[in-house]
């Protein structure tokens, strides 16, 4: 799933390529993608594109007096097209194409360019909204603070954790608590801070809160810097290459050399280093335990 660093890089990419351009057509190609019907997509056509903003993992593109907002979910992505065929694609079928935005002609061959939103797999969660204000999108309205904002200091972070009886991994991923962190960067921040993902948030001492606040900010900032200036199509590979523990079960920890372990859940998994994070003790993996019975 694209998280804050990748969405921030997409925001910067779209700002560079879209601002000042005019939308020719907006083509919905998957029924499931569109979450609003008024204003219609057609209201964006003929309008000039303004700046793109990021809200957690949401992108909001200003078009005329409206906003085209999208959340890429787990398997969605944005693909910039230097040249688009004149014939519009057919909706439906097995194509991953969900939405196409065609700009007025400035493509590499003198034709139209623009971007596609695609979604792989059978679970269709990619979402598109046309709204007067990004806050009209329920998912944006309930977002917690942005962890890269100047106001997200150590004391603000401590206040969010106070009284939280959930495991710290789940708190970091909760978009209503902190906006933009998902499965990958929560693993990375916890490894950086040398904290167990199962530790209760409210049980963190002052030193651990400080360490985790630093870890969150540093991990995200470094990922944003690695992604900055990259073409949209290269961002997924860059994310994977920059991760130290997430998605690397069975590999040596880059800090201590211990083997990175994994805990699996119904629809996700976390990775961690026992030496760095849990005092050398492997965490219980209930799915694996059931398989071994």
C-alpha cells in the first residue's frame, strides 16, 4: 500500500506535471471506484488544474472550483502516460484500469497525455471522490495529525499515546490517530526505535516516547527524500529498496545481524528483529502455531 512518503512524492510529481493544464476528459472505467456522484466527473472537464495536496494517504487535485480526491488503497497506483490513444478504453472486463484523466493535447507525440488510476487484484478498494472541499471526504475528515507537520512535536505525540491501551503497532497505523503511516513504515519506525510492535502504547516510558517520535519523523523524512524527484513508475521499487525490516523476513537485520522474523495476521504481516526489539525473544505467531498443531 502506498504510504505517506510515496503519496507525498506523487503529490510533488503531479504538481509539476498537472498545474496549469486543462482537463479534457475524465473516464471512469470501474464502477466500484467512484464514491460520489454529485458533482459529476463531467464537471471537471474543461477546467484548469491547480495544486495537488496530500492528506494522509489521500491525494486531492484542485480542478477548477472542485477537487478530484483519490485513495490508492492497498493495490492501487497512479501511472503517468506521456501519450494516450485517441480511442477511449472499454470499461469493465479484467483490466486493472479504474479511471483515466485525459489532458488537453501536450503529449510526447503531439496528442493527449494524462494519467491512469489502476488497481490490481480482486479486492477493489481504490476510491475516487469529486468534492467542493477535501474535508467533505469522510476518510480525510477523520484523519489525525500529519507526522511531518511542524506541530507534530514530541509533546503532541506523547498526548496521542496517553491512555492508549492498544499495541503500539496498531496505534501507529490508526489513521484517526496519526495520518499516513501504514504497515511498512510502522515496522520501520519501531525497528529504528528498538521497540516491540506488541508493546502497549500507554506503557511507553518518557525515553521510549522520545525515541519513537524521533524514529517516526526520521523514517518518514528519509523515505520522502529518497522518493523526491522520482517518476511515478519508480516509486514502488524505491520504497522496497529503502526498507530495513518490512518485507525482509528471513534476512539478516542490517543493525545487529539477527534473522528478521515475521508475525502473520489474516490479511497482513509485520516484521521485526528479535535482538533489536524484543530482547531476543520471538513474538508469538498464532497462525504458525495453528499450522504446527
